[in-house]
C-alpha cells in the first residue's frame, strides 16, 4: 500500500501541500483499523513481523510525520518535492526498522535512517553550525555502530531472527555486552553520550526536531528491547552500572536545565532525562518497567514534539529562542499561554498526562529492583517538575520584549497542531490496556 500510494504521491498531478499531508493521515487511520488485540508476535512474512511494541511505535511515527506538515509551511512553495521525498523515506525506513525480524536487516535500516535526518539538518537548518551538528550526529552513530556490526559478524549467523534467540548467547563477556548495547544507548541517548542531541535539535528545522524527539529516539529503545533478549544473563551482572549512570545523569541534566537560555536546548535536555528513565525501565527487567517505558516513550514522543512546536511558534514571532527575549507572552498571546501551560504540565507528568502513568510504573519497577533508589528518584521528579515550571513561568511572565512583531497572530493551523499533540497525550490513558 505504501508503494502504491507513493507512486500517486510523486505523480505530477498531485504536487500539492494538502494532498501530501492528508496522504499520511490517511495511512495512519488505515493502520489504526488494522490493529491486532494480541500481544504475541505476528508474522507478516519470513523477514517481517510485528508485536504490540513495534505496532505502537510505528503508529507514533506516522502520527508525528503527519503533524510535521502543519508547521513546515515555509517549505510549501520551495523544495516541496524534496521534502515530500524525505518524509516518505522516513515512513519506509521506520516500517522496515520496526517490522523486521532479522537483526542484520534491522541494523541496515537503523543506519540508513541517519541519511534523511542529516539531509534535513544540512538542507533546512538555520545557522552555519548545522554542519558541525550533523557531523556530531554522524560520528556518534557510526562510531558505535561498527563494533555492533563486528559482534553480529562474530555470531556467524546473518539470519538471527528476533523470535528464535532465547538462550542463544549465555557466555558473553563484558565487551560483547557493551558493544551490543551502546549503539542503541547512544541513540536514546545515554548520559555522557548525549552531546549530539542538543546541537542537532538547535540546528534542525522544526520538522527535524519533531522527528528526532518524537520517533528517532524510540528506535534506540526498540533496539534495546530486542538486544536485551540476547544479553539477558550478562545484563544481570552489569545493569547496575548503567542504571547508576542513568540516575546520576538525570540528576545532573535536570540541574543543567535551570542554566539554559535557549528554549530548544532546555527541551532537548528534558528529552535526555526522560529517555534515561526509559533505559532504567529496560534494565530493571520486570513487567512493570516494561509497561512504564512503553507508556513513557509514547507520551514523551507527543509531549516533547509539542514543546518544540511551541518554541518554533515563539521563534517565528520573536526571531529568537532566547528565554531572555521570549518573556511576557501571556500579555499578548493568552491562548498560546494556555497551551504552554498544558504541555509544560504534561512534561512535568501532571494528571491525566500519559507521562504520569509511565513514571509511576517506572518508580515501582526501580523500587522492586533496589529499595533505596526511590529517594534519588523522588528528588529527580521534583527537579523535573521545577524545570518545567521554570520554562513556563520564565516565558509567560516578565517584561515584554518590544522589538517583537505584534501583528503576526497565531494561525488556526498552529492551534490545531498543538491540539493534535495534546489530545492523544492526555486522552489515550482510556485505552491503557493496549500498553499493558
């Protein structure tokens, strides 16, 4: 169906903005009605199949790419065909990544996924520093992917299927464990290997930021979900190292958020904190952690993408993302201030946000793994609440910056974009059984 619709998509008669956007919405609802209510593995063919994890992540990817078209109106009259081709490439790569049964096939498309992201950053980035940001991204990913590939080669099995690997690798050493895990931990990203993420977000256009925060980081989580089956026994010996690093990193980066003056960097560091929680959920190895990380990945994809959209709306009016210039918004855009409140409250896991349920599950999971870590976790949750509050109060109150263009009103399409981020984020808890 994707190939057939793609042929219509790139034909000469349908080169219009609305058709491109509605194409992805149509595909989303087509996939939505194909939902399977079973959690076990469903084979599509020998090389492709899906379970509920891959299905939900792919649905999140289609939804984010459908929403990407709304704020990217500056591409409407220029380079539309290139932009359409990149979005179509993202959908195809996500399809092959999330629905592949073979590790080697998953690895190939996992690496191919870098190409459209780097093209987005290089082609539509804002400043000259986008070249160094794209180079950071490329080097981090390629440097940690080559050891993973060498480990796959040393296993002497190119058809290492996702379904048949239980009890295959029991006698691995620490280096195997590190090489097999690091390619996905860097993508999420893990603390100390997260430097590429803020720079990539700052230099990327709004479409790149939405895709990076909404779905690209989830590819790393999906990889860990499968690789942990391979390294299950050795992970029992070494997971305390990564869990401790994640908790320390969450504490440090939550404090770093209070010293940021750029809206995008603050939201990017917030993403790293949430993704560290997801890594902890994987490594604690219990059902509650698994449910919590799946819920938090879905909630974070919508919440973080919505916050990047809000920062872009302010950037288009103020021509700056600085917190020192984006002040006093409640005086001139009170409705936009309401949306800032809704998304910042979701970011601090305020009910009925989907993030709340994920963080509660992960808290219980961490307490099952080790009792006394809940003290540190509570402190981190307080800091997460405070930097979200800091983001909201600093942008909405204070002295107004008078060089702003007051005549640029907020479009209805921008309110629609925020609405379509917020509603699934806060209403999807009513179908929680899909995630548990």
